[in-house]
């Protein structure tokens, strides 16, 4: 089968590799759509240490069941599914407390050395596969994973009703955080980005106030809660600056291990910072429901589609000059 192999910083090559065979409890999936994540682009550049070459990236995918491994009874050949892309032990304290995504033994498909879905086929444990409703395309379903990231981040704040909320960064995650926030009825949502077209998308999705910080536009007021969906020092700073006394920041961006933060600002203004990483299996179940019931709009986030042959060029574009691209989906 064909797989897009990551061989080292900025090197992706389409190679013929052995088609995987499903082990007991696994299914062989024919990958139909796999989104290019910001973390893939940063991994491709060799910046994060989260992709260890040689390997195949791709963790945002939707697929069709092609074959069943021994003992699989919950799925059938031909089923359309979106997998929870974190394989966990299920036994440790972290797993049994509902935090499988933090399991010390977890394997994330398409991360570190574990092969992912920029390939024609992948084997995945059957219990991680969630069915996709008939009306949902594979491309939309591939956005299940980033939506779960957003849903988990928004759930880090139990109550947004009546609150003023800021989201910094209107990439895929920021736009999906916006949609998840809207479901929780805050008083007002402010968003910032450097691109007018991404801000226009946010406006159409329901953001109240859009600021293009590249043009020096400033937030008109301070907020109770601010989500950071970029992972850069300037974005973190703008999130902290925007908070009211006692406000809470949720950091989602994860591009650089170390940045500078203004400690005194956090201390003297009694700010809180919460990290948000991945999503639990419960979060994933929630977003499968949201997508299958049509409660979120995913189509508009897909700016381009390509095949495995064209994927490497899109990695280069996303790394060097993403322009107005939001989500690029690869259809292997
Ligand atoms: Zn991702
Ligand atoms: Zn575990």
C-alpha cells in the first residue's frame, strides 16, 4: 500500500509499504479522509520532537472497515467510522479514572513512532471506532478529532453562561472552540486572528466581535475566560493581558516546550491558567453525537482537499505560506 512517510525535517515521501494485518480485536481500515493538523506541520518541520522519523503521520481520520481481525464482533466490513486515535492500556489508574488520553502507556496514531493515517490502510482496535451517520461525509468526520480537542478545552471551564469569552487564533481549533463555546451560551465572544478571511469565517459562525491584531485592532473590553489556540508567545501574552482580575486562561496551543510568561501579572491579578491536552473518550463520544446530529458546522472549515500524491506539497505550503488555508484534508 501507499503511505506518506516522514523521513526527517521537511522530508515527506510517498512510499510502498507493507499493508498491515489486523491482530485480535483490531480492524483493518481503508482510510478515506485524514486532516493535516497544525501539530503535523510543526512535526514535519522537526520543531516539536513529537514526530520521530521514519514514520507515517495522520491522526484526524475517518475510514471504512475493510477487514475484521480475530474476535471482532462490534463492527462489520463496510462500516463507516471515525476512530479515537489514542490507544490506551485501560488498566492503569489514569485510564480507570476516565483519563485514557493521559495514560502513561498510550500510543497515539500518527505521533512519535506510531504510524498514522496518511496511508491507504491502518489497523485500529475495534473498540476505538465510532460509527459515522449516513449524512456525514468522511471529510467532515475527519474533523471529529480537532472538534474533540476543542470540546475538551471548552469543558475545562464548567460554566460559560453569561461570561465574556475571548478566543485567540481562528485556525481549525479556534473556530471549533468558538462553536463549542456558542453551545454554552456565553454573554459575548471576542475572537482575534491575523487573517481577515478567517475572522470572516468566525463572524459567520457566530463570533460577536472580531479583531485583526495584525492591523492593530484592540479588544474593546476585558474578558472572564480566554482560550489560547495558537501556541506562540505573543498569543499567550494577549490572552493573559485580556483577562479581568481573577480571570481564567485555557491554553491549548502546544508548539514550543518553553516560552516566557509574565509571572507577576498572574500573581498580582490572581489569574488562573489551565492546560488542555487532547480529549477523553467521553469527549470523543460527545463530539461524535454533535457531528452525527448536525449541531456543528464543519464543511466551511475545509479549505482544500488533496490525495496522497498531493499531500507533501500542502505540507510545504502550510509550513511556509498558509495564507487563508484552514483545514486541508487528504483523501488517500
Ligand atoms: Zn490534531
Ligand atoms: Zn492506562
